[in-house]
C-alpha cells in the first residue's frame, strides 16, 4: 500500500516522502520503502516429504457472466487431470455476456453463439464428469472454490439437471491453504499473485483450462512447502478447510466493518447457499 506518512526506507535508509513509497510487511513487521526497495517475498523451500500432492488431483475452473455465483451463467469450464488430460467446455449461456465479463475472460456473445454448445447439453456433460470424480474420491482443486462449486450447483438446478452430491466431494482450495499457512500475508491474493510467489506457471489468466491447471499446481506447491498440509488425508483436509475458511471470512468481515465497507462475507465453503451481499 502507498505510504500515508513520510518515513525512512527500511532498505536504503533514505527519506521517503508521504505518498511517494510503499508500506509493506516483512515477517509481520510493517516498514516504509521506496517503490524499488520493497523486499521480494520468497516462499518457503520445497521439502522432501511425501503427501497427497504426489497423488492425482483434478484442477477445476469455470468462467461466468456475473461475480455472484448464485446468479452467474457459465460460459466456459475446464477439468485438468494430473496426466495433462484436459476437458473443456465452451457454453452458450442463452443470455448476453456483460462487457466487464468479456473484458476479463475474453469470451464474447459472438464466440459462444458460433462455437459454444447449448447450456443444458454442455452442463449435463460437465456435471456428469464432476460427479464421477467425486464418486472416485478424486480431489477437485479450485481456486476460490465457492465461486466454481456454487455456480455449477446453481446452473445444474436452473436447467433441471441432476444435482451433484457436494457432501461427498473432496475439494482443495489453494486460496484457503495459502491464508492458513501465511496468516500475516497482507498483499494481493489473486491467482496470478500467488502463482508468482509459489513459482507456478499461469499461462493465460481467466482462461478456464489455464486457471484450472495453475490452481492444481498451486495447491501441490503449497503442500510441497508445508509438510503439515501435505500429510493430511484429502478428506480430512477438506473438512479442515471448512473451518479455516469460516475463520478467514470472519476476519475479513471484521476488517470490512471497521472500514465501513457495506459487504457481507460468506462463511460457507465450498458451497454457498445465499446470494452474495
């Protein structure tokens, strides 16, 4: 964040005028820096331990029309398996795609009308594929999982398709894992930011297949660097994330309340049952 007050750079020790540098946290201690002097954060080294990150997982991502997963329509989705096999769906949602959504994922009305599959047909196939992974006890990895899980759940119901039994699912959410292992992290937490920190390649942000692949790689990278996470059974890790996310959401809600931000943070994970407020 931009420094509100003048200070002295913790790296080069020269004066920093108010508004001309940065305030950044290093090991929980806040200091003032020139923009070019902010120390780079370095992730912990990869350890020799084994764990679930050595086993097959499937990256899951989708792109939609709206930021609220209970209201969005899916326009693309992908499942990326550990062996590199990728399943992708381009979906004609049957409604106009808002300009801000197209600006993010670069999917236009023209593209889905020309190349997309009818929503009910594509979503039936996607739902069947996800349900099979759950039946096989294969962990699904999704970054900020409540969006993807809730959007798919809502869309299946909207089109009268069979519901997925999310109570049987094993979901791994690297955004939750990161906040658990880096509780003093005060920087940005978007997928691209964390991929850079954990040395994971993100080829094409907001492309469903690219994001799904990066999410799976990110989860594995976090586990490879944090043995207590890696040693947990995937089903136990899923249950732990329910509590971790709720605690993280309550902390974010307190932050919003202190700053007068009128926003309600859901404590539900991975499936949200109410519209976001």
